[in-house]
C-alpha cells in the first residue's frame, strides 16, 4: 500500500483527454471516461487515476476528499485572454446592441484605445488588485491556467507595467498565468498619424526591453485591415522570435487577409480567432501544425456574422483550442463552461471534442502539454469537480456555473460556498438518462 497526500474519491465520472500533445481530427473526441473513479495525489502530481476500487486497493491517505459524485475533468486552460485592464466598456456594448459596429466605435476613439486610457491612468497596485479579483472568478469557473495578454498600455512604460502586474498576480494566486506581450494590439493615439514610428518603437525599443525583462513568454499582434498589416506583423513577430519569444497571433478575425498563412509561415504557437479564415489559410495551418485558438463567444458579443469554420478545421486534421478571449470590449466573460456550450452549438463540437480543446490542446498551445491539460499519472493535479452527472452535461446544461470544487497543483483552492440544496434521493426518472446513469 502506498501513501498519498490526498485521495479524491466518489467521482461519478472522470473524463480526460490523454497525452502531452494537441489532438486533432478524429483524435480530438477520443477522451477517456471512467465511471466511479478516484485520484491519488502526491505533492502537486497525480499518482493514480482510475476506478475507485483499484485506486483504493493500492493507495491510502490521511486526507480524503469526497467528490460527492462530481464529474472530474482537467482544470480548464483558457488560451486567450486580455485580463489586465481598468474600467469596463458597457457603453460600447449598448452602442453595438443599437446597431453600431466594432471598428466604427474603435475608429471614433473608443474600443481598445478606451481601455488604453484606463490602463495608463491606473496604478500598478490598482491593476494588480483588479487582476487578482478576476483570477478568483476564473478559479470559480474551473479555469486553472490562463494565457494573459498585455495590450492596453501601448507604450514602453505602460506595457512593462502590465507585464509586472501579470508576474505579481502569478506569484500571488493559484491560477497559473502565461504572459504574452501584445504591444501591437492597436496604434496608440499619439502615433495615429505616424504608424511606422510606432512599429519602429516596437521593433527597436519595446520588444527588446520585454525580452530583456524576462516577463513575457510570447508576443502577439492584431493582424487586421484596420490595425497591423501582414508585412508589419511579419516583421514584428520575426523580431519577437529572434529575441526568444514565442509567437501567438490574432488573425482573420474581422476580415480575411492572409493572417493564417502568415501564422503558418512563422510556425506560430497559435493562430487565434480565424472567423474569416480562407480555405488556403486552413490548409496552410494544417500543413504547419499550428494550433487554432477559437473564441466562439466573440462574434456573438460583437454581433457579427462570420463564425470560425471549426468543423472544417477539424476535418483538415487541425487540433483546435478553445478560449474566452476575456476582455472588456469584444467578450466580457470569463466562463469556459459557457464557451464549451457555444462550441457545441455554433461549431458542432461534441462534449468530448470541446473538453480536449479546452484542456490538453490549450495547454499544448502554451507549451505546457507535458505538465497540464489531462488527468494522467505524472501530470500536475489540476482538477475541476463539476456538479454534472456525465460528460455530455459539459455542453448540454448552460447558463449556470457547474463548478463545485477546484484543485490546483494538488491543493483544494476553491470550494463553492453553499452547495445547492438537494432533496433526499428520489426514484430515477424513467426517461432521464442522467438519473439512469448517475
Ligand atoms: O481579441 N482582436 C483584438 N483584440 C481583442 C479585442 C480587444 C478589445 O476590444 O479591447 C479581441 O477581440
Ligand atoms: Fe484577443
């Protein structure tokens, strides 16, 4: 008998992708499902994962967490967020609801520049306090790892300020943050008449300073007709790469402009959005093995038509990740459970495919697939325990937060304050598959 630091027992169903690399095509939906499961945790790692009787036969522990029949899945990995900001933009939301367009609002001085004013006027302390509150909410929603972009500073000083805020939050909070420098998110007001001068500042001043600081793992650019064109994006991302940064890119979000092909040419770690990607773009991404990071709530929130052709991408063998794109302008939600349902409804992804995209594939896009993204022996014990009778409920039930408990690196870091009142056990509903299985 071996001794664990913690046993998690009475798991109704455990569902997890397997492996350390992103899964595409038919493999996307191949998740392992175990009814009546348990976990043994030693330190921050999973030491045993499987049927409860087998785990209990081999492992003992003074600490036991009763999962109360929960659905256990890997903690969600949100592969694309912009969480460092001060001030919200509900006025723009109201304008869009009334019929105004995202680019129209942006060109009138709102949009990203509105958040730039907020960040420049905010102290580091205030930005950190806001970010820590947001990380609490991520955890409550089952997200244990978050890619965090800057991009609302747009000056040397303000972008580094945001990177320091991300580093401080990462050190102080259980949610793991992966920092991305997005100085090329828009052109700041003071450079609107001389955009090339800002590109030069990014190339020769900001990117080298960011790389030197060690505060970013990735660089990113908003490649889009009203912001950075393909040639500017290529130079910026090549420079970032030379300086040792990984490359993530916002491409083909509002218009189709060869962004996906550029991400493929650069062998980017991810190509994000892709609502307007062309057939050639999909083929280029598939050939280069770039991970598409899809954000199904963004077109809904922006009230625009094109939807990322996710099914076509999966059929082409691509291994998509899912993300919220959490930011105050184009998607003001932190909920991965909500993203999963919309991935099913809008993209036609099964619950199993959506789970893999929101865990292992997202972790792989952040170069963390060997440590995060699945519930397997040797992986870090990042686990979300959901009030759900089976895997299908991940996408089927929506509009509430199903997350009851969260473990990060083996520690219980979130427990829902009051479990919903439950009636005493009642007879199974003859037509209810959930009751029948559970
Ligand atoms: O991912 N596309 C560019 N950036 C964000 C929008 C940020 C904002 O509007 O503040 C996005 O949608
Ligand atoms: Fe974004």
